[in-house]
């Protein structure tokens, strides 16, 4: 399939364009060294998503994994479109931030000096679905090709769910360029489908479970069609990592422990969701949690780059040496 001539800037929010302009200025003032707290621990700020997949960050705090590693970590909510967290990392306001795989690739395609340091969640066939496309129960939309000419709501344009939605339309024989994608707050997507403001919504986490609980119908296998796609990753600036490799390694090792704990203690994950999301507790209690995974599948990331470039969601196709920290837990697959 040849790359489409659609201009990617027309499909992405204005804030993403701003990121490309602001980042070089931010990089000039990047703070490479880590300060220490009054207790002597290396002080780190990490920006989380406002939607989901951030739970292991709080688990690492609660279980003392950061403290045991000599780290004083503050977790703060980042931008609604997590790809916009890059300027904060580049100018030293935060040392690490999370985004989805596509959000990171948007920054890498603009040659921002950022690197993935750890995975959080990847698509997997293990366990119950935790993301997908939702439509009204009686909707005439029965397959992804039926989305041609329809309006689909997304948490952000250009992110993982945008990429996967286009991929699934194409895989089903449809033309993704004929689908209108719009960005809405993740908390509003289900209501927008129910009231007919949009024809369908692609959502995730507890919001996906909540939509099903209200009677919306889920379609297809979602990201399970591409097992290994990074749904959540942590990244930092290349300058910070070069100057603070030992501290960064302690941080990702603490995160790895938290990911294992989260997989073994789903109730702990749901307790955090009840505190930091706007969803009713009963929806959260009934929902399935994601399968957390530190590994970043470089084979699937390369597939994302190729397809996103075709769809006009990336401005270029970055090479592997512009993507990963040299101590990041990466794996390859034959997928």
C-alpha cells in the first residue's frame, strides 16, 4: 500500500503542532542532573496519563519500591493527550512521562531527543478485553468497514486507538480515510455514543467496561489483532538518561516490581482507579484490569511506524536508534 498524500497536520490537534515548535526551545533548557530531597533520595517527577494504565506508578509508591531504591518520586497528571508531555520532560519539569506507543512515535518522528525506557501495558490475548470500539446496541455498524462515512470518537487524535481504528478498518477492506475521527474527553465518549452525537467510540480501561455496562456493544478484537502493540510506555529525555543512567535504572526496576504486583493484585489496581478516575465504583469493581508488561516489542513498534506512516499519522519513519534507551527492556517477535 502506498503512503497517502493526506497532510498529517490536518488530522492532528493544534497542540501537537505546538509540541514540534516548543520542544526545541524546551530542549535548550533541559535539566540533566537529578536533585535530591531532604531525605537524600533522588527527586523524580513522572507525568501520568489522565485516563488509565498509570496504576503501577502509584503502586510503586504505596509498596515502597521507589523509597527502597533511594528515589523520591512525585506522580502528577500530565496532558490529556499524553504526546504533549514531551516538552515537560525536555525542559526538566519532569524526568519521566507516560504515553502510548503512537504518542511517543509522534515525538520521535519530529526528531525530539526522547527515548522509551519501559513498557507498562502491551496488547495481549491474555485475559479479558480492556479496550475496543463501542456502538449503540441497535447500530447498523456491524463491522469495521461499516465505519466509512461515520464519525468515531477517540480520546486523542494520532494516538494508539486512532492507529488501531484505522488499521482495523483497512484490514476489514474499508478505507480509513473515509472515516471522520474526532477527539473527545475520555469521560465523555460513552455518552456521546449513547446520545447519537457520534456513531462509535474507541475507548479503554474502566471506561470501556462502563460503556458495555450501560448497554453499548463492543466490536471486533481491538488491539488483540496486533498482540504486542505498546499501549502504555514510559519515556525520558536522552540528555537526562545520559547524565543519570544509574538513577533511571533504579526507577525502571522499581516500576518492574510494581507491574508484577499489579498483575497479582487486581484489587489494588481498582482501588487506585476509584481514587483517580471519575467512574463509579461499581463499574470499576466489575471491570477487568490490563495485563501489565515491562517489555517493549520492537517488532510491533516497527509495524506501527510503517502503518502510521501510510495513514499520514507520522511525519517520518524514525529509526530504532532514535526510539529506545540502551537499558530499556526490549524484545522482538515474529508477529
